[in-house]
């Protein structure tokens, strides 16, 4: 879960507070503390949970100070104050660029819960977890964690599904955490999650099994070819792309052009300039907008 930038807590140490380590990402079911400004005496704290519609949420609970006896003294004005929640990782389209990285937080020590008048799990969060351990729930949670770039956690949920139903399609989710990673189905999502961890052999094994089950799914072939590219296995990648391209119709499409561009790039790696130019021209031919700049 350590996905965010790690920033040294030099300001906190200067103020005599060495117990709080602001080096964590936002963890589900965690009470966390935000890093305060150098001139501020108050810390902001809140609870992290998942809303199935919006993803990971930080719900501000209030503020507190640390007194000379190292006790957490809550600001009484915030005890019954209703505050807005913050959607930590809003849905981003691939073309919008890199996902916003959150500032690091500190885990609120359990020994201070009573001082702040909080429970380990607040009562108000329980309705958000009125679910059963189903494939649909695991799929949704995997998408939420993938969107937040918590890839290892996303894989845990995807693997739960894969062991029960390796060809589970699931429903289209309100997330877009990367190009083909946003494609529907546990096989594609799991393969691309392993890609992000640079575990290409695992991704290749999953995609080969997927193709054995559904040899007419072009997305399996474009993904598999890309994985072979990462291993610099250019010839196998070319064969994979060509096989996938044969599944496409005569109409132009982004996917069809990507097959051709992939083949062109691989011939470039093999220093075969004639084939590179030929396949790049085909990519332009298949492309719905060859002159567009993305």
C-alpha cells in the first residue's frame, strides 16, 4: 500500500514529534493523520474507506493537538462537525496523463483512539460494507484498487476471482486505470496488473490460457504481443500481432491500427526497415485518425 511519495518528516521532528511517520499511502479501514504545516499546531485526522461508486474515500473526522504529556487532545469544536469527504483517486481517462499522487500520511496509533473518542470502525461506515464475498464484489474492489495504482492489492482480489472462474467477465466499472488495463474481464486486468509489476511471464501464462479458451478475442492477442515486446522477443511478438490482426474485419479501428504499429515497431527492433515502413503504412491505413496528435 506504500504507493505515495515518501517525504521525510523533518518539520515534525523539529517540533519534537518523532513518533509519527508520514510515509504511508491511504489504507482501507485505516485511521490516518495528515501532515500539518510547519506553523500549525493542529493535526487533521480521518478514516479511509471504500465507496463502491466512487472508490477510496478520506473522511475527515476532526483535528487534534499533542500536549506535553504526548496525549492526543481533540479540538472539541470538531467532535460533532459534519465534514466533506475527499475522493482520493478520482477516475482519470488514460489521455489525461499520470494519476495524481497523494501526499503521504501517518497511521493513527490505536493507543490514542480513546483520547480522540473514536472506534476502530466508526458506526457510520458500516452501511458501505453491507456485501458478501462474491466475484462481483472482488471484481469491483480490484478495479478500485487498480485505479488507485495499488496494484498488489488489486491482484489479490483478481486472483480470488481467477481461482474460481478464470474467464470471469464482470461488469463495466466506473474506472479507467490504464489503456488495455481498462478492458473488461479478469484475465486482461490480471495480465496488465502483472505487467505493471514487470512480471511478464505471469502475464503471458494468463493470456495464453485465455486464448486457449477464447481464440477469437483480439484483445488477448494485442496484450500478449505487448508482453512479448517487453521481453524483447520480437519474432514471437510479430507472430502474435499478425494472428490477432487476422481476427479483425475490414473496417478501420484503433485496435487494428495498433496491431500494425506493433508489428512495425518490432521490425524496427529487428532492423528490417522495409517491413517497418510497410507495416507503419498499414497502421495509418487502418487508423481512424492517422493525423491526430494525442
